């Protein structure tokens, strides 16, 4: 992971993490997913990362949208 990225969201549900990523992208915040779930059982977490400069804005969006 490059410097300057911070984890903003973690879930065991891939689709919830993807929803958070899409909402952030819709608000012009660059977001990526790191899928740490093992195959084929899907055990583990899916993490959403953003640039640290966007942390406060992203947090407000997540809370406002009840994600």
C-alpha cells in the first residue's frame, strides 16, 4: 500500500464495502477496496481505503448515508 492511504471502512460483506466505495466515488473521493477474504469460503474482511486528506469528508458521507 502506498503512503497516504488510510482505512475508512471494514466489513465481512463484500457488497457493503463495494457500496461504500461507490458512494465515496460518487462524492468525488478516490477509494479502493482490498479484499482479504479467503477463497472459496469468503472468510475475512474487505477494507475500503481512501487518501488521508479526504478522511474527514469521507467519514461525514458514511455517517450521513448510514453506511
